């Protein structure tokens, strides 16, 4: 399968990329870290890795055109890239902080959909997996902007699901709680009690491969 993954330089995105490469799939990934992308290119020359900030539509457009031109429409598109807000009440979040989060977590996903989904629709094939969160279906104090963004992912994905041709799927996926840099940024003391990305991916990666038309528009979660 041809699998597009955003945010492949660390955390869940890197774990998924490593798993799928080892399993024999073709990975087309992007991330903002130049050194990490260089490392992926050197170690996996038969795959496609690019330095892209998903918040910049023109950069996503160039990446998608190159990727689709080389590999065709993806079989699976995984929107994983996201950031966490600084822990504080909603009213203490500055415009700059809020805008940066919206640019990555919402506009970034929309940019990727805008440029990768049309060839998938033309082929009438493929699964779109937008990473949501437990905080996309519930809320908590001090993470209001992040909750907002993931609730937005739920709504955007479910609406997209209504628009796709029969046989395709768009799914908001709660990956669960995993010990990543993002979790440590908001809950340093408790993060270590949760599974590491390498353990998580052994369940999550095969689960994603099994998603299909039967799951279209459904809010799903990686099994614990």
C-alpha cells in the first residue's frame, strides 16, 4: 500500500512510518525537522520524505503534486501532525499561540485534504484517517484550544465522509493516550505511566490498515 503520513519526524508519526516501511508498504511522509527528514531519506531511499510545514498551503501543494505524480493516489492518508497549546485557561491564550495551533491542527489538516483527496476521489478508492483525540470527544481544563481543534477534526472528518464516493472512507481516529513529547508537554509527571509509541504502534498500525468503507464517518479509537 501507498501510505501518506504527516508529522513523521517524531512520536506517533515516526512510529507508524517505521512500522509500515518494515511491513513492506510505501511511505510518503512529511515533517518540519530537516535533520530528521534527511535521516529518513538516507535510511529509506525507496520511500518519499519531504520537509513540509502543513500550515503552509503552497508547500503542501508542491509536496502533494510531487508525491502523487511519482506514486499516484495514496491508499491511506494519515493526518497525524498536531501541536499542543501551552497549559493555561482559555482567556490566557494569546492570539499568536491560538493562531499557531489552529494553523497546524486545523488548517494543516485541511491543506493536506485539499491536495491529496482529489486524486483519491478520482480513483474512487482510499481511506482518510484524521487523528482526533479523547479530547476531541471530551474536554479538560487548560487544554481548551487543543480540545477545540480536535472537536473540529471530528466535525470536518464526518462531513468529508458524507461527500466521498461509495467505497471510500474518512475516519476520525482517537489514537489513545501514549507517552510522547506532546503528552509530556502537558502532563510530564503522568506521561511515563502510558505506553510508548513503539508498543502502541504494534496495535495501531495494523488497526489502521483494517479501516475501510464500513467505518466511513465513524468515530473510532485504537484498541487499548
